[in-house]
């Protein structure tokens, strides 16, 4: 059961990080009055969350690219 709580803890941390990154991007975008920065920050937040979730998973690079028939 320990692994389940640890997974939820990691997901919660990644979710909160995503919220903070997007909030910061929204503030900068509101000040600059442009959506270009918000779109860029959203892309960076997405890539960061994907990278962190893969880093914290049990998958190896071979498992990620392996195709199972």
C-alpha cells in the first residue's frame, strides 16, 4: 500500500507545480497583455510535468519505446 500513497504524493506535487507554473504564466501574460507568453508557459509546464512523471515512474527507456504485440 506504501507505493500507492507515494504515487499519489508524486502526482499531487506535479499537479501543484503545474498550477504554480500556469499561475505565474497567467500573471506575466496579464501584465504584458498578450497570450503568446501564456501559450509558451503552458507548453513548458506540459513538458515539465511529462518529464517529472516519467522520471518518477518505474519505466525504463526500453519499456517506454517498446511495442508489445
